[in-house]
């Protein structure tokens, strides 16, 4: 009986860890890696290194490989870019879709960002308005899709980040004043 307690605890802990993204062992979409730098407007710079490490302001945030796998800063599975352009996280969480130069957010078909062939990053809001997100250097040719992947991963991270500060809601309702 006593020897089964550690086994039970280990299985409970393993049961709580998120499942790897699909196709993790065989990999997903092919990617070219290279040295690239993204000077973001209003945010820390991003560096893509030839070994797939991605640094923000010098700190490792994730690693991508040549078969579309993404690990976090502790080298744990985080996401995979599938050959059809779906970006899937652990527990099959959708992280959007990716083309060569554009990407859409989770649950949407329309692009919310693009990395132009000249490296310029453009964000699109729901009304189609454009805003600049800085520019990549070193993302020409086949490395362009890798830069788009990095841009998407950071956009999804920002999108999912908890909002802090004061929020103001606008709506229709009945208020009772005192």
C-alpha cells in the first residue's frame, strides 16, 4: 500500500501537466531560421537567432525549431505550427493561423497582423485600420515566415495577458443612484 502512494502522487502530478501540442514528435511546418532583429515601436526589441532562440530585451522567451515546434523559456512544449498554417498550443489550444506574411488571432479568419517583405510590421484592427508595429531586419526570403511566427506568438501573448489598471465599460443598462 505504501509503495503505491508515491505512484499515485506522480500520476496526479502528470495528469495536471498540459498535453503536448498535436504532432509534437514528428513536427509541423518547415521553417527557415536566421539572424533577425525586430525594432518594435513602444516595446522592447526582439531578436531571432540562427539557433531558433527568441530574445526580448536580451531575455529568452521561447525557442522555435526548423519543424515548427515552439518551446517556452524552460524548453517545455508550448506550440506547434502545423503544415496547414494552424498554430496550436498545449491541450490543443488555438493560437491562430499563420501564412507566410500574415496571421489571424485565435478564432478568426481575418488577419490581425502582417510582416511585409520589407520587414515592416502592420497591425489591423477590427475596422481595418492599420497601425505600425516597427520593423524586422533580416527577415527576407524563407526566414520571413519565421519572423511572422515570432510576431504572432508575441501578439497572442499580449492578447492573452491579463489587463491591469482601471477599465471603463460602455453599455446600456438601468442604474440606481443613491
